[in-house]
C-alpha cells in the first residue's frame, strides 16, 4: 500500500476543503495479530475554530491541543464519554481545524459495519493511543489516495449531524452512491446495491 500517495501539503488546507477530498480515500489499519483492514472513506464533516461546533472554538485546552497542532495528524476524542471519534488535523499550526471521519465502506464486511463515527473506530480498533499520530509516517493507521476519480456531482453536501450549535453550516459531505452513510439527506434515497460502492472500481 503506497502510504505516500497523499502528500503532506494535502492536509495544510482548511477543513472544508480537505473534507470532500478525503472521500474516496482509503483508511487502513494494520493490526499486528489480525492483519490489515481497509475501507473507503464515504462520509466526512469539517470543523473549524471559526464556528461554535468546533472543539477549539473557545480556546486551546489539554484535551484539544492536538487539534491546534501540526496538520496531518490524527485527533481522537471520546463522544459523550462512550465512543471514540477519528479526526484529521488540517490547515495550520495554532489554528483548530479538523475533519471527522463519519463513515467508511469496507467491501468484505456488512455495508453498515462502519456507518457512523463510533462504528468506524470500533471496526478499525482505534482509541486514544492513536491521538496525535502522524498519518503518513506510521505502520499502524494511515490514509492513502483512492483509485477512483470522484467529481463534485458524486457527492452530497449538507449540514452536520449531532451538534447543537452552528447547525446550518453545510460542512458534511458523503458519497451519494454509497450505502454506508450514517444518515442521508432528506429525499436522498439509498442506492440500489448494483449502483452502490459495492461495485465502485478500486474497492477491494
């Protein structure tokens, strides 16, 4: 697997630019005792300190300091003290900007096995020990570029989920033809199996 197919400067952009570009990329986890698990990222959300839903909106704290750090690292936190959430640090140092990985399609598992942030981390066995890990420089968990070219029309852009502030900002994107989305936009029907990511070129 070519871990260098994504360049470092990919992450040095605002989260709202990185989030849609992560769709179609692969999330890969190397489990020493169980082998590799990989899947296509099909849903993301962007957050930035400019808006109230971001963890870094108020100030830097011991718990969110990774989000203010070097772009291209993982930021892991627990949602409601229960589920771990996997985020990508973006933009620039000392500016809180990140992308939440909301859903991943894994071809050899149930299509809903990673259709939500908590399910992503559970399936990929991700917890706090990955917090601040450099994405392109480790052998445990990384992201690489996908093999399929996606256009803007392939994505749905809509509002984010499960937040109480800045709810009207449309910083969530998902792959329209995926059946692994955590929650579809109103009126967007689940695609037929033969038109879904199950038949997307490059998914293995």
